[in-house]
C-alpha cells in the first residue's frame, strides 16, 4: 500500500468493512471481529490504531507478538479462519499490521458457539433466520478441508511442501507443517492428517485418490468437434497441472506475425492472460466432490471452451458473476494465491473481460450447464489478419528462437536476408550469434545460403 492509501484507511471511521484495534486488545475481541467480517462481506482489521469515529494512530511495540496474536485469533474461530499473512505497514514512524478477511468465504464461522456478523461498526449476533439463510447459502461443510478415509501424512511430497514454504517466506519455512495447518491443508489431530486440499496441492500422486482432478486439453483443427484432433490429459498436483496446461495451450493456440514496413507486428489467437484466467479459475473453483469428470478445455479454430464441473457456488449467479465473490475451495485458492497463480480477492472475471476488450475481441460468454460451468472465449481468425499474416506456431514448436522467427517473417516479404539485415533488427546481439542463428536454419533445411563471405545472403529453401 502506498502512503495515500494508508492515509485514507487511517482517516476512515470504523464501519461494516473496517475495524481498528489497540495493540493490547484481547484475543477474543479480535476473533469476534474476524468472525463478524467473515460472516458478512469481509473487511480490514487494523492493529495499532484506537478510536472508532476518529481513528488515532498508536503503533505496535512488538511486531512479532502482534503478528502471532492475529494468527491465534484467526485459529480461535470455528472453523479456523484461513487468512493471508498479516501485512506490515510502516506509516509516520509507526508500525501497524493489516489483517484482511476476504469476501466470499465458503464457511459460516463462530466463536465459542456465537455466530456474529458485521453491522455498521459493530459485531452483532446473527438472528436464527439470518443464520439459517447463511448456512444454506454457504453450505456447512467444506470439502477441501475435510480428510479422506485412511489418509496418512506420508502421502504428501515433502519437496513440494518445502518449495511452497520457501515461496511464502522465511517465517513459513521455519515450520512448514504449521503453514499447512493454517492454510487448511493439514488437520492437527494426533497424528496430523492431510486434507483433500493438502493432497490435491502437495501429494506424491494425485490421481490415486482423485482421478477426477485432471485437465483434458483438446485441439480441433476446425470450428467443430471432428476426428482430427490432438489431445493431452494432465494429471498432477494442481499448481503443476495449471503450469503444464498453460504451456500446452500457449503452444497450440494460433500465433501470427506480419511485417508493417520494417516493423514486426505479433498477435495471438486469444489474449494469453485471458486464457490463463479461464484455466486457473476452472481449476481453483470447480467442485472436486463431483467424481468421474475433470476440467475440459477445447481449442477450436474460432474459440476456446473451458468447462469445469459444478455449477456456480453460493450466491453467485450469471447475472452478478462480475461483481460477486465466493470461494468454493478456500484452502486451494489461498495456496494458489501464495504461489502467484491466482488473485486471492477473486477478480479473475474482471481481468478476463478487460484482456478480451483490450484485444478487440467480444467479451467472454458464461453459461451454466446441468452439472457444470462453461466459459467461451472468441478468438482472432487468421483470415481476419490480412493475406500477408504468417502463422508462426509451427516455428515455435520446432524450437526456433525469436530472432530466427523474425528472419523467416522478413524473408516472406523481402525474399532475401543477410547477416547485416538481421543484425540491424537485433543490435544488442553479437554478430557471431546472428551467424549461428542463420547457420542453424540452413542445417534445418529451411534456408539456402547463397554466395561467399561479404556477398553471402540467404533465401527460403
């Protein structure tokens, strides 16, 4: 946060989305506010500030103790609140901690049997009818934080767990098991047992327990399903499955380039960022309790279709999908956010819309099916890019680097190229590297070398 954002936060009175707490606030009072935010629309809890209508900056004398107090308050809730690590703020020579309770949580929370919700600037008990509506809307069991039968800690891959802890930071790296417990990937029974989320994210082998946790990728040559297609089934832990699927889609979606004067203009069939959002949202928010069906992505000549099992969760509908937030798999989403694969606050739909608009393409289409959710992205058509547009996918898949692809595009228009031509286009690259690039294209049988020494030039073979 920058100083302007912090200043705004500190001059805003406490309300339904903001609460202040002194350094020595009781753990139970902090937990009550967390529960109230979690059962409403989420909110920000700022530790190190007093007052309500007129916030007064006080600061923290012991950051580590305050940090631990917030985490313990989150764990005191029932079920334990799984939150991002508190954010340290340094402002006007004062240390503060910002604890963010996100909107759209999948559980109903309580403290010592009390169910609270945030109303104005206070924490109010939920009336029986309001509690009943909340339980129905959110569901009272979180599948991702449940433990499957006959599970053991040995099913988790310690290398994957430690790599995740290193990504989160030094404090998490000191005690990876505690990190998994805070994230809902481990329950603290004796012995500790991994949850469904923990296994999907860190297991040695995911498909043993969850054959439904696969991503099926199919590339069709035309605009309809046909006999000519290329298929890949990805079965792996969720972070690695996302990475593998993203690479596959990047390799198979159509890419093109054309020369406009002496400049090269590149384009892709779909905005890569929009494709990534569709893929990650499908993996993160699907209903994993649905067996016998995985995420399916179909790549057609004119569109991409991304299907995920499970209809829209909670209070989200097709009408409010852009503005509402709801996490079906709270633990999975938080870990994917820690790994940089998803935005915890759930703005993937907004970004998908923006990326499609920036590319001059129609907005994504969202549709609920009988048992799932379908996202369709309309793509760029090769014929719409002009007769001199070249599809560069095959060159990428052959392993050509960008300089070599640039040379091939240049030759499609100019008919011949010299070392000097390619050096002028890549002045930061050494002449010897340029020479090796062109020699490699000759060895591949793609170019023909003509002439000797300074008179040498290359043509398409």
